[in-house]
C-alpha cells in the first residue's frame, strides 16, 4: 500500500504518531519537520536520548526532517564545550540532523518581532524590579496586578527597547513584557518577560547583544522560522503552550507549529537534571561528565552501552503523557540483550589464583581453538593457550565448600571452559597469612573439549587463563552511583545518598592474550563475569583497561528478591 500512509508498519504507535497521522490525513501538514532543541549548558543524558530518538525517529519514519537547534539564549550558562559534545552524542546515537541551527542565529529577527509586538501594543518595557514583578504577578489563587508601566506609549516603548539594546541600562533596570492578561488563571500569560538585559559574553555572538530573549519567546519563533510542524517537548511546558500560541497568533505568522508534550524519562537510582549532574562533576563526586557511572550519553558510552541498546531502550519505554520512573534494571536488560548478541566471548580472571597442573608436561603449550560466540559460528574462533600453570578466580575455590558450592574444592573435579577436567589434590597456604596461595591439581587428558569419554559429569565450569599466555589488565567494576531508588526525593540532599562502593578498581586481573590489542570501545563478554568495554581514554596500546558495562544477570533483582524472601520468613 505504498503512498497510502507514511508510517512504516514496524514503528510502534503512540499518541504523537496518531496526531501526525491525523494532521497528514486532514492536510493540516504535508510533511513532518521536527527539531531537537538542547540548551548547551551541560552534557546530554539518557533523558535527552528519549527526546532525540523521538524527534529524529519521527522525521525518519515520515520521510521528513529533523534539525538540531541549540537553544542558546542564556549566555551565562552556555559553552562551546557543550555544543561540541552534544553534536558528538547525537551522531553517536545514530542520528544525522537535516540542518544545524542556533537560536542565536535568529537574534536579529527576534528583535524585529519584538518591535512588531510593541507596535501592536502587545509588548511594553516594564521597569519594576524583580521583587516588585514577583509581587505584581499574583499567585496560583489570586490574580496579578497590572504594572504601572503597562500603558507606556508605543513611541516610549520603542525608544526604551532600543536603548536597552544599545546597552544604556544596567541589568535588571527594565524588561520587555508581553501584554496579555494579568488576571489569567495561567500565570504564564500574566505579562511574561520576553527580553531581559544580560551583560554577558555569548559563546557565538560575543558582545554584540546585551539583551537576550526568554526561552518561551525565542522557542516558538525559532520553530516557526524553521518551519517546524510538530514541536515536541516535555510535559512541564504544557502550561506554556498558550503563550507559545499567543506569540505566533499575535504576530499572525503564516507558519504555526503545534507544540505537543510527552512525559519525561525518569530513571531510578540516578539523578538526571543537568544542574545536579553539574554539581556531581564540579564537586568531584565523579571523575567527569563522562564518568562511566553517570547517566550522561558520554558516561554510558564510556561504560560500554551501545547506541543500539539505548535506541531500543527508548523505543521500549514508549511515549506517553503519564509520569513514570523506569527501573535502571530495564536499561541494563536492554544493553545485556544487545551485548549478548554482538559481544565476542573471552576469558579474564579478575582475582587470580595460581593452579599448577602437575601431570601436564612442563614446557608444553596447546593452542585451543575456541569459538568467539556460542550461537554465532560466523563470528569465528580464536586461539587460547593452555599450559601447566593456569590462573582461576579466587572465588572459584573453597577449601571446605558447603554442599551447594559447585566449583573447585579439595578433592573435587571441575571443567575448565573449552579445555579439560581438573581435580584438586593439594592446597598451598601462605606461611604467614594462612591464605590459599596456590593449588596443585591433575588433569584428565581424555576430557579435552570438556567432556569425559566415560560419561562422568562435573557440576562446575570455570573460566581460566594460562599464566604465561595472559596479560595483566586493569578492570573497573561499576555499580549504581546512589544507594537509594529516588535520590534527592523528599528534600534529601542527593549528595549524601551516594553509593561509596560504586567503583572498584582491580589492577591485577589477567586476560587472554588475544585481548592485548583490543581497540578502545571494543566490547566483550568475559565468561561468567559480565560485559566489558575497553576504556576510550585510559587504555594504551597493548594495555587495555576494561570497564564493566553490566553483569551477566541482574544481581540487584536477585538481592531485592532475597530481601523480600527474608522479610517473608522473619
Ligand atoms: P534538564 O532538566 O535535565 O536540565 P532540560 O530540559 O533543561 O534538561 P534541554 O537542553 O532544554 O534540557 O533539553 C533538550 C530537549 O530534551 C528538550 O526538548 C527537553 O524537553 C528534552 N528532555 C530533557 N530531559 C528529558 C527527559 N528526562 N526525558 C525526555 N526528554 C527530555
Ligand atoms: Mg531546558
């Protein structure tokens, strides 16, 4: 049915799609033009990813356009560092903008529209100070009062506004206000300020301007100038929509984009406002915006999240008007599913314990041909060396194991992944600390490949590396940044709710030699440990540093269940 609809069958439907379908059907719009409008005052986070996927995704699906527009109307907080990182993140997520714009591109036009509003007696220069403004504005239950400056003549307003632009007044001396309705039940319509004086250097326009348009004023006009058809934003702007429409109606613009609101993405166990993220960075609670524990796109990327998994997450979370909080575990499920599919397997021992296989000939080395992925033969195989001295995980051995411990114990037999069965017959202790220092084992040469010809079974399979054929690597284990599900809720100081154990650095891990040249950002499943990614910044050729993206199973869900079970039994 080509031509009957622009919606591909596979795209999940939601209320915004339905609106667009209706608009195309009724002829209100003939194409779809959206925009993603970040303020360059911080790095993008996973919440922004939802907005990016929605705006760019709609443009792709409806064969329309999506612009990237920097909403750079507040010079005090903005910076080119942010402008650059935002572009990098959008591209990394897999989207390409049709045009790149800045609200500051429109400063001259926005000024002209403001002059037009003054001429239409729909805007005036108000000289109340900010305290007075607040007092005159009224409250949610009481009407506001009209400013004594509301009836200035057009001529006086034009002159004052021009002198504001010329820098003749101090910050705060005057503002330009829309002349709407001080009695409106919607406070946003009580003569909102649309221009203020700010003597600040702007990262693009320098010192050219000393008056800057307010967000509500600049946004609708920027949308209009770009021919945006559907201006999608988050729910907190719902009450601003009448102002959005008032400005365009009053200026009688030929293009009138429609604003549509959806609910923000919230995630538990983290914070998402840029203000709080900035605080974490500035107070050095994390190592930077791209700290792998941060919910920023730079952080998630460094942690090893794939763009595909983030897009999948945003799609599965859906688009609604209902406020909700998504579990961090769900984000982890999405990346786990993707990495399970794409990540080659490898072996890395995080806390090594030396094992000498006494009946294995000294000096002999076998090259085992090991598949890179259990279900994807097309991913090929790699060579893993086996020799007399191997390393296993300290946690995989117990001298006096309890019944359900299926790993190695004195006198017990286990399988080494892709290699042989080994049996432990002696434990060597550190003479001073008494800690287990080394194991003496024997192997069964008939079990190569992992099964015994006599059919005997072992319960455990361990990962391992050959001591002489492995490299030392640094591994960083990450956990949640906060200890509580909703940091900062109930007026708590979110900085006091941080998880002190969110980062564990292991410097003496031993990995398969095949990982020596693993390039930055390459991803692996370390057998039985989780998914890991080569750190983009701290790895050196031949010395990869690995970040744990996520464990193999949702250990938090297990913990929650255990505590639930415990509380049931108490
Ligand atoms: P924050 O509140 O985190 O500081 P913001 O809304 O001020 O973010 P902007 O740069 O203005 O950040 O956001 C750009 C776009 O991304 C806006 O359209 C905004 O609605 C959207 N956005 C921001 N946070 C979220 C979120 N958590 N979920 C969905 N969309 C979001
Ligand atoms: Mg904002």
